[in-house]
């Protein structure tokens, strides 16, 4: 009877150790993912903060100084190729 109990105890210890190793590797992977996601979050927050707090030149984004959009001006291109219709 003691031999049966001893083998069952060894199996439980082995399975606990395997579970421990799996959890340890999972924790390491999750820690790396958290650091990676945190870096991307900080970079995104910086980009949004810079975009919000720095206003681009209105002419650069196609607006006048009052914030109105410039009207689109379509010009007709003249082609001098033979047979071209205008």
C-alpha cells in the first residue's frame, strides 16, 4: 500500500512542476507583450498629443487663416497632341 501512495505523490509533484514551468513561461510572454503594448501606447499618446497641441500652418493643410477651406480650382489642361478634342 505505501508503494502506491508514493507513486501517486510523485505524479502530482511532476504535474505541479510542469504546471509551474508553463505558468512561468506564460508569465514571461505576457510581461514581454505588456512592455511592447506599453511602448506603442506611449508612442501613440505622444503622436496624438503633438497633433492636438501643435497647430499646422493653415496654408499647409489647405485652409485660409480663418479656418475655411480653399475652394477647389479645376483647370483645364490644354493638350496639343494631334487629334485631341477639347
